[in-house]
């Protein structure tokens, strides 16, 4: 059983979920009866790019095609390019449209008896850690790096830096696909706050941050081992449908970030996923939904499709398993700009039809941060002042099967009024048969009733926290609300009849 942890309203207008969860009330998730309280960032698994190579340690890129004049054929040759594969570690960057991450593996870890030990860098996101971070970057007025990911998004949305004197970029990867033949080293892109700068500097800033973060991680994990940039071979994933210009652009952005060209491999995203599934089978891909063998178990002659459904693009490739566990690309990759961002775009067009373009334009002009924040969070995360809250969140107080003592209240949870003038708080109570409900609007959730709590006038400098505890040991649901600032205690029963 839980109550809806959402907004509170003034006494003049009742709202269902009437309090905001406190960031200090986070409890660690356990296998038992309690879940983390507060906003839960979406956790995504990071796919590491595992590439296979021929027995040779060198890959040669031959001379360019000959150029001929009208009178005689003149050929120009260039020095052969040697790519180094003698590094002690491989690091793979999944540079996504909406989320990005990186992973690394040493040669000794790759040959680990229990399977390759691939380390995925964790990103702190409010009350949890995720395998990827939002692909957004914040730069200062001089176009120098400030922050990336969750941190960049929070700092910009909360106004830590004046939007007139910073650059905030988000979902900028798709520019390389949209520009196509017009793409060049001088291509400019526009930030979310209306400022422009060279695209290659933005991409390079993100890659450099990842490179520096990995070196810092390695130093902290192994203080007695020294890793240099030259010890690492980098794999940078790109969509299969990108043209040669976009791929070269990413390579040069990596070079600008300090990664030598002979230590860099570009890998097509769906191919990296296919190789990973075949090389590192896990319980999640051990069998197909119909009970058939997984990709890892496919024998020579088997053919299969790989569909990479990303935030920006959808890539579709077809592979055939050959002898010696090699793979053959049956047909050239296809796909398009059909990712989840298109859903956001269609929703924006719906709002334009519903509210009018003038209304949205005014919102974007007068409050660009709120406009950006409104389309970002699939988990309905919001902030009020220094507290975070989640709209419609199922905040668990007790679970089915818990042993409760007669007459005793369960441990309380903290909530906060939204403003200084609030005189009442309303709490809705829900029940669910689901093992781990997240939101009260899920099909498994049923609203049981509600309770209202009177609040004392708020005074500046005093803690406005309200601790809510419930007692379900009897025939009713008894609620006790304690105001920390005054010590006032209100006891009431849940209203089931409305």
C-alpha cells in the first residue's frame, strides 16, 4: 500500500497527492518490502562495443582511387595507415542521441574464465546510478566545458548559469544526419538557449570528457598502476545509416579530444550489439521469447535481423553466421530518423494544434528552461525549491505479507508543502497487487481513499517537513502527521467514501 507522492495545493483547492517527497528520505532498495523514495531515473544498460578482428594485428587502408585527367591518367598514393591493436585496454563510447555511456575492458579481463569482465561506468542520477547519462553538455561563454549529463541538465534547468552566458546542447547528435552532404568541419549548431558554435567543438568536448573521466576512474581504482592514454584503444559507435562525411566528422572530433587516429575504431551500432550478444550471452538473451536459441547459439548458416531502436535513428541490419563464428552482412544497413525523439516532436505538434503556436512560442521564449524540462523526463521528475518530487509516484508504506504490530504505526516518510501559504495537505492512498509499482496511474493501482491534514502557518527559517505514518493493524487505516517545525501531531482516519 502506498500514497501518491506528488504536489500539494492550498486549502482553497484540493489536489490528490498533496505533498512532495523529501530528498533526505531516500531508503536503500532491499529485496524485501521497501523501495527507493523519490524520483527514480530510468536505468539503461550500456552496450559495450566488442569487435572482432582478423589474426593480423594491423589493418591497412590502401591508397585512394586514382584521379585521371583528359590527357593522361595520374595516380596519387598516400602512406598506408596502420591501426594499433597492441593496447592493454579497449574503451567503447556509446555516443547516443538521447543517452550516452562508456565501458572498458583489459585484455586479461576479456579472457576471464567466467566470461569477459566489461566494466560500465556508472552515472549518479538523483537517488540511483544508471549505466548511461543524458547526452547534454554545458559550456561557458568562452565555449569551455562545464559539465555533462545529469549534472549539465540540472545546472542549466535550475539556472546556475545565466543562459545569456553559456551554451547548453541536447540531442545534437542528429545534426550530423540532418546535414548529410552539407556537413563540414565548419558546420555550426544552435544550442537549446539560442546560441551557436562549431559542431565539432561540441562533439569533441563530450568525447574529451569521457576520455578524461576514464583515466580518472582508472587512477582511483588502481592507484599503484599507471594507465596512459596510449594504453587504450578506443571504439566509438556510430549509426549504420550515417554517411562517410558524418563518420569522418566523428573521427576528427575524437582527434581534437586527444585520441590518436591509430588508437580509434569506428563501430556501427547494430554490429556492435550483434557481436556483443554472440560473444557475451547473458540470461536476458539466452533464449528467445518463443523458446528458440538466442543469437549466441545460432549455428553457421543462420540469418537474423538486428534492429537498433534509438532516440534519434533506427538502424536495421541483416547478418548471417559463417563458419568459425564469423558474421556476414547480407545487405547494406537501412533505417532512418524514426527514433523516440520523433514521438516528442509529434507531441509538440499536437500541443501546437491544441494550444496554438503562439502559446508555445511564448513559453519557449519567456521560460526556455521550463520548456526544455517539460519534454525531458519520462519518470515525471519535477523540482520545487530545493526539493525534488515525482508526479503520480507510488510511495510505498507497507507491503502485502508484512508483519505489523497491533496499535503500532509504521515508520513515517517525509513530505513538504509547496509554498508558504499552504494550510492543508491532502494524501491519497492506493493499493496494488503488482510487485514493484512505480506510479499510481498504473492499471494495477486502485485508489482506496484520502485524508486531509491541517498545517500550521509557515514561518521563515523553520523546517516545514511533515512526517506521515500509517497504522493498518486494525480495521481502518489510521494516519498520523507530525509537523517537525512545531511538533504538532494530527491523527485521522482514511476516508473511503469520499
